C-alpha cells in the first residue's frame, strides 16, 4: 500500500507527540485529578448537605461563575450521589471511574465521546447533564427508543433526586399536558423522534399555552451515530389528509401483478429504485385502459405504478414492515423495533397497503417537516456518545461541526473477534449456523445470535425447533418480553435469537460461572450495510473486562454480498478453491467485506448529503416562518405587523396604478380607488385622490386606513382586536405555509429533470424556492390585510368558530362589500370606477421578514441594497 510523504510525516509526528485524540484525552486528566481531590470532602457531606450543593452552584452561576469553573465540584457531587444511590449487578456502589469522568468532560465540551459498549455511557451522561441543568434552561438526553428513555430515566433518577434535580421521560403515547410536565423537568429523556415531532407540533399550535417544549438548550445524544447518521436519511414529516385516490392504488397494484420483471420493469436494489421499461409503460397503459399516461388527468399514473412496483420488489413483509391488526407497521431497519404511527410518504405506504389487500389510508400532504440534521442544529450546544463513532468522524465534523474523541476503556478488552465464515448459499450457511449453535450449546455457553430481520429470526427459530434446541426469540413482534429475555441471555445454556433490537443499549449480564467458560458468544447471521451495526452486536460481549467471542456467518446470497460484492468475492473464493458446501474463513475475506461496507456507507452518506442540501433551502424558510409564527403566538407586535403590511400593500398598489415610470396620462386613479374600496371596505370619493402626487395619495390612504382600523379597535375593544389579529395571522400563515410545502414537494419531485438541460437541479431548486417563498410572503400579506377589517364578530362568540379561511366565505365578503360600497358612493354622490387587479411579482414588503432567514425585516437587511 502506497503512502504519501504527508502521511509518513503525520505518522512520525504521532509517534513523537502522540495522536490528536491521545492529546485531547491526556489534557482532561488535570480536571479528573481536581474531581478526585474533592472526593473526600463530598463523602463527608450528609444527604442534606449534598442536596444543598445544587442551590449553591445555581447561585454561583447567577453571580457570574461559568460552568467550566464549577465542573470539578459538580462532577464530584454527581459521583458521590451515584456512589450512594446506585448499585452494580453484584451489589457494589456504582462510582464513576476516571475514564467515565473524561467522557463526561468531553460531552460537556460539545463533542462526541466514543466509548466501547459496556463502559457505562448512561452514567457518564449524568455528569454533564447535571452541570448544564444548573443554568435552569433544561437538558435533553436523547435515546433511540421509548424503552431506553424510560429505563435510563428511572435508573438515573435517584442520582438527580439526591441533588435536587427533577427528571422526566417523553413516551410516544403521552398527551400534551403530560408532555408539558416532562419537558418542565431539569433533565428530560426521550427519543429523537419525540423531540423532533414535538418541535414541529409546537409550531402548529394556535395557543402558546398548548406548546410543550422549552428552549432547545443542551442535548446529549446517546447512540449518536444511529440517530445523526443512520436515521438522517429519513426526514421527520407531519402530514394531513390529501386527495382521495384509494381506487388508483388498488388498480395500480393489480396492474403490477401482471407485469413481468426484466421485460416490463428493472429492479435496481443498490439505488433502491424500480423503473418501468418502454414495453412496461405501454403494457401498463393498456392494463389501466386510460390511453396515454402523459395526457390530461393521467399524468399521475406512472407514479402510482412505480410505487406499486417498489412495494412488491423492495419492501418485504416481516423485514421492512409487519401487518398487525389490519395495519402496515414499519420496522426500523437500524433498531429492529416497530414504529407505530409512522408512514412512508409519497404514496408508498398506500401502495404497500394495496399489496397486502388492506384498507388504504388516505394519502397525506406534508404539513410540517424537518431533517434530523437541521433539528439538532437548533440546540445551543450538542454532544453525543456511542461505542462506534470514529468510522463516521468526518461526517460528524462536516455536517454537525462535532469533533469525535475515542475514550480508552477502564479495563483491558478481552473479546475474541473471529474471522468471518462464508458459504456459497444461504441454505448452506443456515445449516452450518445451526450446527455451530448446537455444538456451543452442548458446552453450556450462552449464545446471542443476531439476525437482520424478523423473517430471518423466525426462520432460524424453526430450524432450532426441529433440532430440539431450546431458545428465545427477541424481535419487534414480542418486544413486550424484551427485559425478561435479556435478563437471562447471559446465563449458561441460554440461546437467544434477536434482531437489531439487541444491538444497542442492551446490557447482558453474565450468569454464574459463565466468565470461566469464555463469556457470552455472539454469532452474526449476516453483515449489515453499516459496520457500526455489526460492531454494536459484537459489543454485547466482552464488557467491563469480561471475556467474550464473536463471529459472523455469511453467504454470497446475503443482501450485502448480493448487491455490492457478490461478483468479485465469488471469483476470489473460486480462486481459493471453494466448492459446494465448503466454508472459507480467512482474514482477507473479512477485509474484503469491510471494503464493501465502506462503499455502502459512502453511498448512504451521499444520500444524506443530498437530503441535507435540499433541506438547507427549507431550513432558512422554516426558521423565518416559525420565528414569525412564534411572535404572533406570543402576541408580539400584532398591530404593528398588520399596519406595516397595510403600508406595503398600499405602496404596491400605488406603484401599480400610478406607476412613476409611465406618463401621467396612463395613471389609473379610478383603478386605485376601486382596488382600495374592495380591499378594505372603506369608501373613497374620487375627489379625495384627484390631482394629488402619488406619494401624497399613499400617505392619505395610509392615514385613512389607520383611522378606520382605530375605529374598529374601539368598537371591538383592544383585547378582542388583538385576539382577532393573532387568529387571522396564524390561520392564514399556516394555510400559506402548508400550500408552500406542497408546492416545494412538487417542485423537488420534478426538479431532477432540469439536469437534462445541463443545469444543476440543486441550484435551480434554491433559486425557484426563493422566488416561491417571496411569493408566499406577499400572498400572506395580501390575505391578512384583505380580511382584518372585514370580519364581523358577534359578542361572546369564540374566535376559533368565527373565521373560515375558505374561498367561499371570502366570496361572500366581496358580495357584502359591493352593497356596502354602493351605499357609501350613493351617499357621497360618487361614481363607481373600474377596478384593475393588482399585479403579482412584487418584491417582499419592506417590513416583511427577509428571505435570507436572518429574522430581520427586509428593509433592514437585503432590502437596504435592493
């Protein structure tokens, strides 16, 4: 292997000065020594004295001391609380050791701590969580599932309670009132999905009192690679019901069942796509019997057909999903757990339901969405911990700006990772796997056998049943028994078959005598696409100095090998003399497979980067809209905002009807008068604006409108007017934002075609997305100012029941206006002039939020140089 001069120089420096990782770890020992020196003092404190320390620390923070100043004392306090209130499996006090102190320091500094599984990350998180909670802004500890969130909260609660800190745990089935209580705690445990969805839901509430989350201050993400890397390919989406298209899904499914692979469609597993051929398109058109798919109302048929093809060829029952109680429930590919309530988007979920002959849910339209990358960037400070971070250190740094630090183990690692064993066919592999399980079982060794799906765990279970080998199966179908199964998994003679559910956050305690027979034995039935998932499975053994062994059984028919490496690995194995039924076990094979995994990881990184590139456009817009919306929700500058928008609309109308670039003879005073009267339901006599300069007319109309506004406010009362303003602003904003999201989705689905015109689709998406956002802001101003003076409110009638945004109600307002204006004009002997619609395409209003996402008004940001 060739190396550059730079690489040799870097290696030479590392030998002399140590690696950067080693230096970072060594730098923390001064703080560790400071914590250790304080330990005797904290041991002498009574429980009440230890409890009082928190109030003392909070007072010192409020008086100007930094968290870094308090770190040694705060960590010493947590260590002492842990020693008093937590116990290990064998009854010993659970006192954080020095390497755990270093891990806590790394987390406090906003970095990722890689700690080998079994090193006690859950306990490590208590120290930086306590320290940062002293500021009173709340700390979130993010886990991969509800079970771990509740378990970790209950496990660590005695430590925080002893220090006067409250703890909470968010669970999927909680209502808003319960969530508010949990978020009000000093430290809140929960999953990435719950935290993210609560953020989106909070930005859809119509009353600030209904919001559940506090400010996003500091988050510690457990299993950070799973949450910020593996799950980052799928954005969080809250949807609402869209158009009814159930029959089309059933019909598309029937069509797909009659199509032939290769001839009619091509399956690309690596790209996760299924594409119709020309013959397939023609055959599908004939089967649907609607003529051409590319005319009139038939344009959506190719989409329905391709989603049905994906459902049949890429989404397998008991692997990607299960059918339970008549519903399709997604299985998380990384954790192996069911995800009730989650749906695939873009009609895929409905296509799977049609495939399974289930009742089809109505297709959804996006109401709110965010990627995990952009959600976690909302936190003031972010940190993470996992047993497998260094393989993705570059992505953590590029996407999140997080440095990864590998923490040494407290005790030497005694795990024996055996070379992979590979067979030609899956049948040969499973037969050999059963024989190996039987052999090890007779020796009394506890076995944990990892499988990639529910289907394969059940297949292996049936094979063991036929051999008479007693075992337990842990998968998403029987997750209720998880704690019971795991509790026995480390005992002599136990065989446990598990999906990825047993791969993360699972602590398998060895039974009596098991360390003497070599510890827990891990067998992987195939390699996952990501090396980290395999390493997590291996990490279930060899924890805290315990012995253990691991080995993977593979075949050329496994998904990873078949899609990414079969051809060249098969040829290489042939050269090694491999024949039918023979196994090959060689370090070269393991390295070759690892290279295949690296290729997959690179492919997935590109998918995540692609998703993030597109969401960056939406992120700026989302921050602007959510910031604007939160201000409305809290009642900030409601009247001022509407007055600013009225001014913008009057200015835009002035420039439309009295364009200074046109000759005066072309100015349309009657058109302006007609627009104004229809817009605000305020009568305007022609003589009031005749023979006046455009700027004078603008000032006159603005003053006239403000007087009408003040009169309306006196009539309604100030409080009622503010409520009305808030409700109009929120409801119109939500509708415009929802429609904008739909339009952006539509554009994103078709923007890739721009590549055929030799233009960059991402740049086109950014440019058009900005124009669409500016148009949405203008439409928002137009609709709000169009309605605020027209709404009729009856006394004691609730505002939520008054306002209908629909066009039908708005049309009724216009009819009322016509009658109202005619009466006013007749009284003033005026004449009704022609109206001219205001032209679109105007720049954002001077007082509207700037499109750049700065949060400033346009006139004080990009509008300065516009």
